[in-house]
């Protein structure tokens, strides 16, 4: 159980202790959905980018990505990894506490993959703000945990996750959206030290009308 109630110090401490290689591979749910639903690159906003696996994968496919996180160590690693991958000019790390500030502008793709935190933040409000940042015709992707991995900070806790339909209802982006995906697929996840487990995600993909 963590006792730190400050997002910035919690996550900075987390990343300063974390192996820099962890989280540098793109999420397979995101890569599949982008391939299927947003094959033409444009501008992307990655919320809670961590070590930047998704952001760098997108940039390598031509997207211009604003990669947002609260942890300076994570953002410095994203910048370095982007340069190393030859996409430093297409990945723009940006530090925000999304509970307080949000990047300006509209984006063709806004993604939040596992934007979870043990710190109490207005997460639903952040995701609604994320929807507002989607350009007409653009896509909002939310991939979130719907089960507890054995290496999670919630391991051993009796957690009730919303169903995908409940997550969609909480997001409630209003009129002018088409639901492209709203489901809870299972996948094999790999955790620290190579541990593997079957986990469930909630996956929401919403298209904003033109
Ligand atoms: C569970 S990690 C997921 C990281 C990455 N998206 C992934 O899928 O591996 C959650 C991320 O959200 C970031 N985060 C948590 N609270 C935040 C906040 N208030 N503002 C911005 N980023 C935050 C953390 O630093 C962390 O990188």
C-alpha cells in the first residue's frame, strides 16, 4: 500500500527505481487498433506515456507525437529513446500533471494506455478532457486494466473493475461519437523479471464525427 499522495513524487520515485528498458515496447492492443482504425499518420497525444513504447512506435510510423507524463525521469528516457530510434523530431515529451493542466490543441489520435495511478486524481475528468482534444474524424483510444496482474501495486487487493460498457458510460463524451470498440479482451502480459500472466483489459475506441 503506498502512502504518497502526491502524483509527481510518487511517479518520479517509481521511474527513478525502474529499469529503463521496462515499458519501451508498444502496447499490442494500441498497435492493432491504430493499424485497423487509424492507418494514416497524423498528430497524436499519448497521455501518461511512461517510457514511451507507444509514442516511439507511433513516431516510427510517421505520427507526430506529444508524449505527456508527470515524471521527468520517464520523459528524459522517452526523449533519449526517440533520438536513438531516429524519431527525435517527431516525439515531443511534455510534462503535465494532467489533473491540473492539459496540452493545448487538437490531435488525430489521443490515447491513454493504462492511465492508472494509486494517487487519487480526477481520472474520469482527465479522460473527458482527452475526448475534447480529439480532432474531428479523429480517434480516442482508452486501454485500461480490467484485472489485477500479479506484479501490480493492487495485487492481493479485492478490486472491482468497471466493465467496458461502464467505462464507456463514465467517459460519456456526448453527441457526435461513434463507438468503434468497447470490449474486454484477455491477453498474456509480461511483467518485471519476465513474469507472465493472463490479464483482461477494457478497450474503448471512439471516433469523433467529422
Ligand atoms: C501505469 S503507467 C502506464 C504507462 C504507459 N502508458 C504504459 O502503458 O506502459 C501510468 C503513467 O501515467 C503517469 N501519470 C500518473 N499520474 C499522472 C498525472 N497526474 N499526470 C500525468 N501523468 C501521470 C505515470 O507517470 C505513468 O507513466
